[in-house]
């Protein structure tokens, strides 16, 4: 990253931090100083909302005239998620064909951004693997495989190799490791795909900790998922409701509790699971009691909170776009993920920014909620390594 951008981001965070502004106050009327200084240093509302968006797109290359480049330049898009396979078309014509191609694509995407992009991928290993050997990438094994080996040295060697591969490409966010407990081995989206290290929380914590450490050493961030625990479900939230009312257990929170307390977890992804005792109407992603009350207030998480894909059936089958966006933002989601890979909506960035902005102006979403998410995003981006 160019030095001036690094400095710019650091100054934005310093200037917009209420803690720092209060510390610099004279004591005459610190609350007014904080408010006025904050307002002077925040960008336009639409630009802050743009930073809260992460979207997927089609293309092995990107040109100035492409919609995704326009979103980055003109809408201040904050993040990109990459895939190797395009589900709507049923073809591998998406974003990944070779290491050299992918590295160039990421460099070109970043070249359009005034504020550096979060470049994310789901690279877990095993069945969830976007960087395949047929395209020239190193082989990666599943969490389940590593959990059965239960060797810290093997896990560290594997995690280090994965981290270096991602860092060399320019990827700075990995949506891994999975910290769901394998409490239901027949779970169609976790257990049966080998995505969990173990049913034992201590093993999950040990292996996840190693992944997070190696990602951090390589200069990228790992994301623990799917909060508050998807491992016990019988259904796949990609295709509808995954109800865990009778199966979820508080033990599923233990990896989050420990990794947050240790300072290892800087990013968390939500789960679109339903628990009738939490809410009879909404999945966890849309519940402030879970995303803010449980994760932030009780467990003490201060990092970036990502939604799982907002185009999954658990959301789109039951909510219109506007309702889903409003509920997610009010719940405390910082980064709204639109994979564009169950449906393809090239205009989703513009639509989402307009909807959220209108609901802020109408008083439904407090502007301070947007500012808090923007602050967290800028705080993370200010830590990016200089190239």
C-alpha cells in the first residue's frame, strides 16, 4: 500500500475516535467537542456505507468501464469477495484461473480504490477451497483432517503455507477458520463437508488459534465463523431456514469466548441460523441481541463483524432487500456480504447504499450506527502492511 494511503487511513481513525477526541478536549464542553470534531472528519454518508459493502463479481480481469470498477471508484466500495466457480451459470468462469492471473486481478482492483479494499476469499481447505490444484495452487486439506491428526505442528505447517499463498496473491481477509463444533456430523453444510475440526471445543480452539496466528504473521486476517454456532443444524441456510432451537448448546460459544479473550479473533462472520428462544421471527444475523448483545457486550468482541452471504435462502426467502439490510445494520453487522454467486445482481452495491442511506435520513437507522461500523473498518484498514 502506498505510504500516503497508510498515513491517510491512520489519520482518519485518529480523528474519528471519540476516545482520542475526548482525551484532547479542554474540559469546557467535551461532549460538544467530540460531536463537532467527529462530524468534521467523517466523509459523506454514502461513502461510509460504501465501505460497509463487500460484493462478488464475474471476471478474470477488470477494466475501468466495468461495473465493479465503477463501484470502487464512485461508490467507495469497501470489499471484494472472490470465487473460482460461478454458481448461476454452472461454470468455472468466475475470478480464478491461475496464481499470476489472480494476483494481477487483485492489483488492478486495488488500483481503482482510494481506500484500500478488503479482498476476501473462502479458503478453508478440503471441500471449501477456491484455489484449486488444477489452477496451479498448493493442495490444502480439510479442518476435519487436521482435527483427526490433532498435531499442532502439522496444523501450523499447513496454516503457514496457506497464509503465505494468500498473502502473496494480495488477499488480506480469509473467511476461515471455521470454529463450528462438529456436534452434528450429519449437518449438510458443516459436518458432512468436513469443515469442523472437532466436536471438542478445546481441539477447535487449539487448531483455530494456530490458523489465526499464522494468518496474522503473513499480514492477513482470519475470520472465525459462523457465530453463534452452526454445527448442530440439520438444514443448510443457503437454501432456507436452519433451525437450531432443539440442538444448539452454549458450548458452541466457547471458541469465540476464548479466541476473543486471547485477542486472536479480529473478525467474525455471522450465521443465518434460527433459534426460537432468541427470536421467533429473525435469524441470528438480524438480531441485535445476538450480534451486539451477545458477541460485543457479553463476549467483548471489538473487531469487524461480517454477515454471511445476504443472498442466501435463509435471508432472501423471507425478507425483501430493504428489510434485510435495515435489520442487519441495526443488529450490528459492520460489513454486508453479497457474494453474487447464488444470484447475480451487478447493481447490488448501488441499491444497498441507496436503501441504507434513505433509512438513515428517515431516522430508522441512527447515523452513529454507520459511523461506528465505519470506524471499525478504518481501524482495521489502518493496520494494512505497506508494500
